[in-house]
C-alpha cells in the first residue's frame, strides 16, 4: 500500500468536536479536510474545505463524498456501517466498516470479546424488555441494563438495584430493541487505553488514563503514568501494563487501522474487564494534545494515512475536565478570562451554537509535576468559569 502524504484530503464522517480536533491536526500536517454530517454548521465543518450536509445513513451521499477525498475515517459510532461500506468503492475507509459494525452494537461487541477470550463483565443479551426478568434473576442484582445500540455518554442505561425494579427499567427502555443486562461491578477505577495501529501492523498504546464520571458522563480524566514503575491510586504498574496488552489484543483482533479507545473496569478484587470499545479518538484522550508527544488526533491521521506512528509517551502528568452546557447558566457566557488566569490551563471550546445541560461544549487541560496538582488546576479553572472558588 502507498502512504497518503500531506497535500492529500482526509474525509471525516461526523461533525462533532472529535472531527473538529481531527481537522485542526490535519491542517497542521498539511492535509485538506472534508466533512460529511447533517445540519448547517456542525463544529467540524468550521475549518473544513468542504461540508457535505447529508445523513449518516445515506449510502449514495457517502459514496459521492468518498470520491472527492483520499481516505475516509469517522469520528462517531452512530454511522450506518452499510452506508460507510459504500464509500469503499471510491476510497479506503479506516477503521473498516467491519470494525464499526462490531463495536457500535453492545451485543455484537460482547460476542466479539468473548470470541477473543477477552474478559468482560458477566452479561446476557435479551431481545426486548419483556425478557429482562429472567436475565436479571440469572445474573443477580445489582445489575445495569443497556440498550444494545446507539448509546453513548451514559444514555440508554438503567441500574437495577433489586429484582422489584425490573419493571421500571423495562418501561424506561421500552421500544429500544435488544438490551444488554450486565452485572454491576464493584469498581476500584475506570480506565481507558488508546491504541493506534497502521495497516502494516505497527501498533502503539498510550498509558492508561483514569476516568471519573458524573451522571454517567465523563467528568475528569487523569494521566498519571510517567514510567513503567509508577503507580497511582488503585492502579498499579502491573494493572497498567495488563490493560495495554489487552487493548492491543483488541486492536489486532479488529484488524484496526486507525485509533481506538478500549474502556476498562478495574474491580476492587483486581479484575480487569473490558467495558466498551470506541473505534475513534476518545473524550478521555483529549489531554494528549498537551500531555503526549503525539496527540490522539495526529496519531489517527498517521495511522489512516500510512505514516509512521508517533510516540505515545506522556510528557507530564495531566488532567482534563469536561465543560458541559450546564455551565452556561441561563444563557450567559462563562467567565473564560477567570479560568485562563489559572496558570498552565489550556481551554478548548468546540464551537457549538447552543449550550444545553449535559452537552459537551469544551474541555480544560493542565499539566503539572503531579497528577494531583494537574487535577487541582483544571478543577480550579472550571470553578472560576461560574464564579466559584476552587
């Protein structure tokens, strides 16, 4: 295969913030940049040479889009893999439609992990809400019920604390189709590992990030690992190494070309379990822009274009804090100047026109001598946005 060199055009399916940051990385490396996404002005389109306004299941539009670029990638899982496969008639698609198909449906994803002997939480796949009771009885409570498809940022999930609350979960998820029932894990930590893999099989993995959630949405991501002997909180160097090995196994089994994020549960008894796979850059990896030798977005471009992969080495402990639409109180602008007075903090805004509760509007990143210091910086800066003391 021939490398796709700077000067060529990258086609990105999806118009969100991941596409926007991928486009910024493409510009820096000298690539052109096209976006296919519905709507008039999605965030990724702001810096694009061309925006094709089309639905993500429109196979004809996908094929026409691919004919005008040199390689197609995507920044969002909720894309029709069938439509994406149509693009293969005109340009390479990386990661492949197969990788997307396997990972965009929790039932298929779990079956794939089982077939590769990769550990997951005990689960059952049921066809509809009426079959929930038997699955919950079999797994025991507490458990979590998830929609099999089109779930992200905690959407489409209900925790069942006791058998008597199955009916409420069934009502809430009625009409959602197939469901995954999963035993709730007693967590010590949630981790994510970014993996990049080229078509030659060259693979690099980033050290794990420790993730904290609020309302089932990622709130803060921490990058504490500076060397193989480091440890932070409940995450030992051995656990970090095991997570990287498992993440690489996932990438190889998917025959991945691009970047993916493997999310893990670490239980209090030391089990490391794969939770989900995102075949694209990931929210937790935003801190790599400031904290790694090669950001996840540049790594995605290198992988899909057949360039040598960059170093995933962290240059400093780092923390990233999400900025949700809740901070835009009653339509007012946050106090960005106050946040930027906090030394060492980087502000990233995604160019979204409307702030809504729970909507990701941007993030803050800081590096410091320790992960605790970095976390304090981003939390202080975020509090300053709304006039609170850190």
